[in-house]
């Protein structure tokens, strides 16, 4: 295939992706600071809203706080317990309505979260359940970031937008390699008597390539011709500056562009299971992946476990310590306890030295809520399966989960740069398309 063929591929792939990547880039720059913006727009949901005065009395343990919340609201279920109780912050618990024994229907709670004083167990506030809304309009401070997020991965168009974004992500991943290839200097045609000016060897003296060692000929010839692709000639015409911006920034940040493209394919499939499993099919060829969770659902959900939360906590600690010794990892901190009524299991999660960049990914053990028998150790975030390690890195890099504010600023910059690459790409096409249309008229 000729170079011109790949130019056409890059051009028309870019035209399909342009609008989608502009939307994804701009919204991604905003979403890099999602939690900060959400705390500013909705201060009642931020940790600062639930700050309390530190007291000399001891903190209540999370299971005591759970029991006190259930005494206040017997119509609710609390299946998730955060094992970290902070001395300066109210303790929050997520609530789910119980099913009525007689009616089989859920009790109408009207709220889905309760905050308690971690020292006394007294109720501080209840967060009302957000009313269901058909669509995103009217936009309010409570749902505007959800709208931005929906724009980011589906153009806020539902399943149709998801398919459009997924296709754009796949094309983008492949087009990264096409674009890189097009930055390379084209092969030089054979010339029987070429002359070069080699400033590195003899300033001002023209030498034929045949007079130089073969390796030097190749190095100077290729790198000198590729160098302009990395540079921006600011003094050139407006078109040339846009062309250089498109080519040079695409080269300098090629690796990050590919990371965002390929991780987009992964994340789209994780959100919408009906998409073709392109990502998993490719990754399983090159990397090993963990098996699916071998725990089937029960014929009928079991809302109340045989083993209570406090006893299950002790079992979870023991099982995690045993697995840490067997698998060679270190438990740094406890994370959460969760009961799954669908399959009758407890999950005990912990932060370990296998977490990436210090972000707790909750290494977890699953055990039977009736017998306490270990059922499964969830795959470790890193160091066990190469495919899962890469998946974790890709997700964290895409969502700016790691390395704090500096990386969030970098992701914000990358979003703006992706927008710039899309805009300059369209401008280059428009300019060349216009010239191509005018050319026959000039010839006539």
C-alpha cells in the first residue's frame, strides 16, 4: 500500500473522529477535576460539609455505627460498611430499602444515606434520594457533571452515542499508528550521485554519502529528514503552523494519545456490555488475564446473612492474613466489608502493597455468609496477571486517579491538546480540499 493510501485513511478516520474527540477532549479536561467541581457545586456532598469537632472520647467502631443506624431506620438494609472511621468527619452509611414481608415491595425510604457522629452515634443528617429525571434537562448544579460525564463517553445520546464513541475509540487506537507512520520521512529515491552537507563531520565541506561509513549515512539521512516533524516553524504561514502543531504535538505526546485511545475502548466496553469485546480479544493474545469470578447467584436472594457483620469481619481478617502469607503480599490497611445478598457472600477488602501508585484498589477475599468458608481471592491489582496490571494502569491514567494535582493538570492539558489536534486536522483537510477544488479552475 502506498503512502498516499495511508494519508487517505488518516484523513477520513480523522474526519469521523473529529467532533467526537473535540467533545471528549473538552469534557475530559473538566472531568479531571470531577470531585473538586462536585464539592464546589454541591457542598452538601463534600467531606468538608460533614466536618465535626474532634473529641477526647473514643470512636465507635463501624459495626456499632451500622447497628445504631439500623435501629433508627429498621426499614433499611446496610450491606456496605466502610472500615475507616475518621475522627474529624461524620460517618456515612449507604441505605437500601428492605422488602416488605407481606407485600414483597420495597419500603419507600425517601433517602439513601445517613451521616452519624462517630463518637456518639447520633444522627447528623439524612441525604434525600435524588428524584428520577427523564434526561438531563433542566440542568442543575446537582446533575450538570453527570451530563458532562454522559457527553464524555456517549454524547449524552444513550446507546447510539455509546456505539459512536466505541467505534471512534477503536479507530483512534489504530489511527495512532497510521499517524505515526505518516510523520516518518518518505523513502528517498536512489540517486547515483547525491551530495549532502555534513556539518557534523566537516563544516562547509560537501561529501558524497558513499564517502561516509554506511551506518553514519543511514543515521544522518533518516534523523535529519525526520527532525522537522518534531518542530513547529512559528514564522511560517498560518497553514504551515497548524500543520506543524498537528504533526509535532501528535509525535511528542504519541504514547499518551494511544493510552487514552486504547483505554477508551476498554472503559466503553466495561460500561456497555453489548459492545464487541475487541479490547479483551486483543489483550488476551498478548497478556494473561484472571478467570471470571466462580461464585454463582443463589436461586433466591438471601437478605439476612447467617453470620452477622461483626463475626464476618473477624473471619475476613483471618482469611486475608492467610492469603497474604500464601500469595506474598502485605496488607497495609482495611477498606470495606460488603454483603452480597444475590450470592450469599461476604467481601472483605483491604489496601495492600499490590495497589498501584498508592491508590487502594481493595484486594478482596470472598467467603460464604453461612459457613465462613473461603470462596475466592479476587485477582490482585498488580503483579499477578499482566493483563489486569495493564488494565489497572490504563484506567488510573485515563481517569486521573493517581499522582495528585500535577497529573490532573496534565490530563486537563491532554484534553485540550486532543481538541487542538482535532481542530487543526479539520482545518488542514478544509484547506487542502479547497485547493483541490480550485486547482482545475486555475488550469482552465
